[in-house]
C-alpha cells in the first residue's frame, strides 16, 4: 500500500495564506479518500488537524483573518471526523464532529456546519440510533433556509430515521421528496460539499432501508441503480451499494446476477479498501458464501471467497 505523503510542510504561513494551506490539505485528503484503492485517510487527517490546532493555539487569534482560519480548521476537523467514521472509529469521530461543529459556528461557516450535522446524523443511524438521526435531520429542516440539494440531503437522513423507528410510509414520502428536490437542479448557493448528493445516493439509502426491513426483492432495483453510479458522483464509499446489492441477491438465490456483481467487486477487494465499513460488508459476504445452499454454483462460491481481505490487509 502506498504511504501517505507528509502533508504538514508549510513554511509558517499566516492569515489568509495559512487558511488556504489548510483548505488545500482538506481537499487533498478528500481526493485521496475518494481514490479507488487509496490508503486510509483517518490517521493522516487526525495528524493534520492536530498540527493545525497546535499552531492555532501557539499563535492565538490571527486578526483580521481569524474567521477564515477557524473556518478552514473546521473543514479539516470535519474531514477527520468523516474519515474516522468510515474507519469504524465512532468515539473518535464523534469528538472531531463536535470540534468541527464548534469551530464552524464560531466562524459563521454555515456550509461546514451543515455537513458536520449530516455526518452526525449519519453516524447515529449507522450505530443503531435512528431517533438521533431523525432528531438532527428535523433540527436542520425546521430551521429552513436550505437550497433544494441540501434539503434533499436532510430528507434522506429524515427518511432513514423514520424507517428506523418503524414509520415506513413516512420514510417513503421523505425519499420521494428528496428526489423531487434533486430534480430542481443545482443552485449557485449550494455548498462545496453537495456534489455527492444525487439520485444514486437516494436510491442507495432507500435500498438500505428496504433491505433492513426484510424486503430484499424491493431493495434490489434501488441498490442496482445506486451501484451503477450513473449520476457520476463516484464517492469513495460507493462500493457499499454493490455489497448490499450482492447480499440481497444471495438471499433471493439470484445466483447468476449475484456472481456478476461479485466478480465486479473482486478487483476492488484485491486492490485494498480504505473504508472499514465496506471492508466489513465484503468480509461478511465471504463468510456468507461458505454457508450457501447446495443449489448455489461452485463458481459463485469461489468468487465470494476472493472478496475477503487479502493476506496482510487489516480487517
């Protein structure tokens, strides 16, 4: 696996130059996090933010650029929080999310505040706390003043929270609302981070909800569309959609399509996966393959075996 470059190499820039250096660092971390087969971002992001925070404490307020510097630090803390969440390190992720939220509010950076709140809602739902996910989503939606694309983000979080609390019909309406909002197109006021909210994302989450509700047949069309990524966003965690699709297909004994999906995931698994969430799903599929019924083709069993973590890769 490639090693992370040493990022903290600024020659003591100050003020606006320092803020731009921190933002550039966040952008590089995000790009590498979304690169297929890229290395894990969590530890590098933590080191980067720790270095930035130390410089901020040593220097004190950098007037008249203090708000800009704090906003850049908030963005970097958010990146670290996301990377830690995707690395299945929820306690550390929660701490960085709180830091990002505090810095974003101090600096008046509404875009990073909203992204951090979406991450916090996502983390609640992923860890089995749908009421927390719903509460954060409703808090943001009730405040209003959101562009259609950003409102769609929180409608998806609302839908996940509703589904997790047994309100399936309301969840379906929230998913439908998210789709209609996306149909309104992009706006000049959309935040920098909203690029990944597409119809694929909505389908992926609706597929998750249906799968978790024990409706794999209904989940398959949504997950199939999400796995294709035809909207072109290409987020680094996109293979989660294909892994979920494969799990549904195995449950339905749809062997031929399951084998096709599994074959598409083999190169991904072989290249190494930075996302611990995705790695966990693929390892689970390998274990499931070992217990398939006798009607499953031998070729499918063999392909599923290749989805497990390669030798030497952390699991």
